[in-house]
C-alpha cells in the first residue's frame, strides 16, 4: 500500500469534473499522434495454435467446409512444401485410366491436398478481445483500505479564542469545521477517524489559562466515520481558550499507542490558526509521534497564521515527518485543494486516453491479423487448385484419361477452391466486425466513465 504521508494535507476532496466537450479521435482516424504501444501482456500476438502443422487436429469442421474431403486428414503425401512434380508424375501414372471421378478426385487429394488445419484452427479460435479496462483513479471516495492494512487518521482541531475571528469568507471556526467534516466524510472505506479538539474550555484570559490548556478532548473516538455522530461532535464546542498544541499531540500519541505494526499507518492532521500558547513543546511532541512505534505522520494546515506562526508550525510538521500548508480564508481553503482536484481531473483524462489509444492500437493489429489469416488460407486454396488442375491436365493430355471424368474432377477442384476462399473471406469479415465492435465498446466505456467521474467531481466543487 502506498505511503499516506500527504493524505492529511492533500485530501478534503469530493470529486471533480470532466468537460464533456473534450473529444477523442474517431475510430482509425489519423490524429497525427504517435501510436501508444500496449504492454507486453496486452499486445496482440499471432493467433496461431502453438502447434506444428502436422500436430493440429480440428475437433470440429466448420459447417461451411463440412462437405470437403481430406480437410480433417491434413496434407496429401506431396502437399504443401512436399510438392515435387518429379515424384508426383510417377504416382499419377499408377492411377487406372478408367477410374471414375470420385476415385480420381480422392487419389489426387491423397497426393496433393494442402493442410488447411492450422489456418482453419487460427480463424476459428481467433481471440477478438481487445484490452482489459483497469480501475480508474477514482476520487477520494473511491479509495479503499486493503483488508490487510489498518489506517488511522486523527484530526486535531484548534478551538482557541482566535478561531472566532473572521476572515474573508466567514468565521474561521465555521470554515474549519466545514473543512474537517468534508475531510472526514471522504476518508477511504475501511479507514478509522478520530476528532480531538483542544482549547475549547475556559477563555483566553490569563485566569483561565490552566483550565483551557488542560481542555484536550477526543470527542469522536477512533472508529469508522459516521456522518451524524461526527457532525454532533463538531456541534458541541465553540472557540474560546488557549492553544495546547503539544498537549493535543501527546493525547494523539496515547490514543495511537496500541496501533502499531508494519501493516498500520497513522496520520495526524492538525488544523490551527496559531502557535503553542500553553508552554508545551509541539516540535518535540510531533517528533515523538513520528519516531515512536506507531510512526505517525503529522501534517499541519495553518489557517490565517502570521509569518512567525507559519515558521513555527512548519517546524512542527517537519519534525512530524509531514507537510505544512497555509491558507488565509475560505477562498484559500478552496484553492488549497484545487491542486488535488486538478490532479484527479487530469488522471481521469489520462486514464481514458491511455485505454482509448491502446484499444485502437490492439484492434488495428487484430484487424490486420484477421486479414492476414484470410489471405494465407485464400492463397493456399489457390495453390492447391493449381496443383490439382495441372495433374488433371497431365492425365488428360499424356495418359488420355476420359474427358468427362477429367471435366467433372476439374469442376470439383474449382468448387473446393471457391468454398475454401469464401470461408476465409466470411470468417475474416466476421472477425473484423467483432474486433471493431469490441474496440468501440471499450472506447465508449472509458469515455463515458471519464465523463461521469469528472462531472461528479465538477459538481462537488
């Protein structure tokens, strides 16, 4: 499972859009773009049987060829590459002069028939599948924690008095609560979430410092996300006191202490508008979280923090092995996640283009391959016709065979040739149509999926 170091700061996402105005090349159109090669596993390979010609056995003869003799037996004694006129003519002389057409045709096939079994087998078992469609990049909601993994995400929310201040877009606490809720609701399926609030009691007056600095509370215990319960937890407090940042991270360490192991990932996500004001050492606390057995990563979003505060919070994030980002308003929060929206948008587009182009590439290979198989059988039938016809002419001219018998056999030779060639053409056409249909199905599937996901993402912005 990939590291989730940046989940805390790259995540509060729902989903984006994809402009349905984006178009892809029409089937087999020349786009001027370089062909995209499929992986070795996806690349089309010749649909041969993997067997030598002499070992290919046809379990079933195609119905179009069922009346043809010698198809199942394979090549004649001098068929195919064994054709040798010097050896064939002595064999022809052995044929009785007054043999009938059936017997003569059979003898000629025994001598010179081609072995069509490999070609027929290749056409009958031709794989018209194109490519497998991989899962898309999804949105945050599409992520799922593998069963063998444990992911725990603790959100530490600053509720000090300064969070009641207004920024562009509204009150900081209101905006932070909304962001935290959206963040938690978009956790991957199977992840656990916890909400800790700190500085939410007393006041920011000196007299209340002790009470406020001790007000660190896990108001949503570490568990799967439940929207109604989580929202109820957010509604329980308002910004009021001091900022015990270090203390909140110590509590997080206590809660995560039993969640350790190579299959466990712990992430701490801090939303704060200021630095530690309760005399704690947040850098040390973050470092201990990160270097302890639970190896928690600490990510921080500084909300409307001054330069000194940003420097201090960045130091905390660095110590926690995480990242620090700063925002200053509602607009800033939106812009903060804009990069993640754009990333998902681009990934869906790339996913669709890759599949579209691979489907196009593999389909073109298989389309041509079907044509080549047809041509091989077509030419083989033509060659056999030529050899058989030449033998009948030799028997007629050199051995004075009966004209009517020779004419009948020649007619059968032509019919045999025509039947085989027609089969090769029909089978090629059917295979090519199927290849195109499957290519179109995949291309339509990925473009429709892309549009759906991107529109959903767009509507969630």
